[in-house]
């Protein structure tokens, strides 16, 4: 079972890195650009940061991101688009242009836009809005919106993920902010299988009730 989880995590990371290969020509470029979006350059664990969520009901266009059986995120399309434009010339222009085009075209036809959470680089934009509180989160277990969430950056060997938590500290969303970390903990880029198993379980459970 441990081997399966580790392989699952490794496969997800490999697929993510493969998709981003055109934009990330080397390890340092990947680290710098992702950190620029996250505005959190430190790769070490951080404490829980509470966030009060804003009302989105008065927005003209809402973007909905469904996270399996756990939660649904409601975001302001205007702010998502603005964030994509801000990083357009600094990061993967082609992929962020696709996100902008999607938001523009769909907003002409409907006031509620459903977006796949696995859309390439979209998770960085969602993460930024969640950190700023520009969202509403519906917790499916209690069938209600939650007034607050929290988040923290967590280090797993050569990777740093930012996890977002519901009020009862159940994680519901994550994005990988940094990869290829080389320091005194991982000087040769080698990862502890136990830590990969831990983050693999955590990522797999994001969509579970």
C-alpha cells in the first residue's frame, strides 16, 4: 500500500513537471516563477494563517471549483482574470492566456463558470485568491458555507506545498509552490519514502468526504 501511494505521488509530480516543461527550462526558473506567484519564497513549514472569507453573491460572474466530496470553492471571475493578467508576461504566457480566454468567453454566455481544478496553472490563481480571502467555500459535510479557512506551506523533502484547511483543520485544496529544493535537508535531491507517502495520502484525501 505504501509503495502504491508513493508511486501515485511520484506519478502526479512527474506529470505536473512534464506539463510545465515548456515554461520551466531549469530548476531555478521553476522555483523563482512559482514563488513570484505565491509571494511566499520560504520553502520551510509555516504556521497556520487564518483567513476570513468575503461574500461573492453580489459578483456579476462567479467561478466555481468543485473539490470532490469535500468542498466547493466560489471565486470572483474578475479577480481571477486580473491575477492571470498580472503574471502573464512573467510566467507561462501560453497557459495563462488560455485561462484568460476561457474566462472571457464563458463570461459572455453565463454568470457561473465551472472550471476544472486540474486546469494547468489554475491552482496557483485559486491559491492566491484563497490567501486573500476573495472566495467563499462550501463545506459539503455540514452543508454550509464556512466563514473562515486557514492555510500553511508544508515542506515534503524536495517539494513545498501550500495546503488550505477548513475550520475543523481538514485539508481541502493544495498547490505545489516549489519543487527541486536542494539544501542541507536534501543536498542531493533524494527524498525520504515516508515523507512522500505522507504527502501522497494527504493529496489523495483532498477530494474525499
